[in-house]
C-alpha cells in the first residue's frame, strides 16, 4: 500500500470513528423525553438510552464473524447508514410514539457496535508496526473528540426542541462520503486451513486472555462514569455543573493521550497495559483517600489517560496474535467483552459495596482500585504464558 492510499485510509478510519458514540446525544435529552411521555414508567423511558448500549454490545460481538462473509467496508458503511436513519426517524417521528424512539435507538446502537469493532479492525488491516501503534491511538482520539463535538452541538440544538438534538446525526452524511471515497475495499477473507492439521483457523488463548483483561478493566473503569456525579453531590463538592466540569477532563485527556500513544507504545511495549491499570487505580485511590475536588479532577484525568492506553493496547494485542483471517473476529470479541464489562459493572461493584455494609460512595472507587491492582498483577504474571514473542515481530510483542 503506497503513501497516498495509507493517507486515504487514515481519513476514512478517522471519519468513521468520529461518529462512533452517536448515542451520547440521548442522555442529555432523556428528561425531555420523559415529559413528552408522562404516562410511561421511568424504566420505559430509560430504555431509549439502554437499547443502544445493548445493541452496541451485541453487534460488537457479531461484527467480526460477519466480516468473514462480508467486506468490512460495506459493513461499516451499512452500520453508519443505519445510524443516520435512526437519527432521522427520531427527529421526524419521535414525538409520536415511544416505540419509534426504541427503533431509532436500535439503529443507532447497531452503528455503535459495528463501528467500534470495525474501525479498530481496519487499523490492523491496513497498518503495521509503528504505523499501526500510532493509528490505533488516532482512532481512539477521533472517537473521543467526535463524542465531544456531538454532545456539545446536540445540547445547543436541544435549545430549539429536544428532537432537534438528533439532527447532529446528519454528520453521518459527510462521514459516509469520506469513508466510501477513501476506504480501500478488501474482499472478505475465508477462514484458512492449517497446512499441518488441515483444520481451519480459530482464535487462540492470547485473544481470549486479552478479551478477559478488557472485560475486567471495564468492570472497574466504568465505576468512574457511574458514580463520579453522585460522589461530587453526596460529598457537597458541587452541583451538576461542577460534575460537568470534572467530566470534561476525562475525554480531553483521553483524546490527547491517544495522539501520543504510539510514542509510549514504542518505548514501553505492552507495559502500557500495566501502566494504564495503575494510573487508573491511582486516580480512584485519590478519590477515596482525599475526597476533594482536586482529587476528582485528578481521577478524571487518570481515567482519560488510562482508557486511551488500555483500549489501544488490548486491540493491538488482539491484532498481533489473532490469525490474519480472524483479526476482525478477535477485535469484535474484545469490544464485545468491553461492553459487557460496562454492563456488569454496577451489578458487581454494588454487590461488593453492599456486602461490606459501606455507605460512602467513595468506597466504590477503592473497591475498583484494589481490583485494578490485582488485575495488573494477574496480567504481569500471565501475559508471558499467553503472549509468545514472534521472532519477526519481537519489537512489538507484549512484555
């Protein structure tokens, strides 16, 4: 692949990634939706927001297997087109029926799952070595930056009427044009057979190990997003506005870290995983020990940095060790497990919290900090077992 084609693929991957987290517009207008449907239960209204998460998890799992039968470019374009249709349906007809909003959320969630898995898989498809490391960081930064733009302008449009927030999804149109114009079409690769055994390629222990790491990472990391606003309010540190300021640090630092991830990766190898886990644990411990507003800002900063390190590192590990014909399947498994970790986070952390009879929200962060440290130790001990260094890629192999 020449320099011009690589540049075109960078543009395509970044364009798709910008629209990954399009479901974020829903959280800011959920109260307005509840007013439109006053007879609906709280759970029924919240389903407008939870459906994209569930569909995102499902389609993150199946994006890889689908790529064995269909070209990744077509799958990505299809997911983004459905996201656009979902936004238009909600804008024109969302006030008529809650069921219509469910359909809209379902289509937006399909994009979220397909986009998250495929844009990362395409990085592995088109780039190698240090270029792959850098591009994985750029992909993460594009997703974070896109989510900031989407939520900001959706909030402005909501000042006209709640359903106008969905108009921000018209950004899918230029994104679709850029992806279609620049992304190289690669025909789906059938499963290859091992010349020695005659059996088809299959995912190996390294891929499943990485998927387990990303699951437990997000089981603990999502504690921040679920509880930071509650922590700030319950400790008297501020109101919703203050929580908004604190939360702003998270995506900004995540985006900036993504731009320099490749440089860290070049020096540290896959020790970026241990670094990400320990940085996140430090941020959570600061919240529990100090419980101050500066500690909350510090935790937000640590969460953004850690997320950029951990997602990019785990996707690189998966692409390094999955068979070439199953790279997309391995990455979709990892993304699915990431979403599953987020889904299970409140169920697990709240049970542990209640088992200790704790009452302070800050203790949830300590539970997660301890879990992250134990996970870092487990990764350090087990990674040499699952990650066997390849001679031709020794400089990229996990350490």
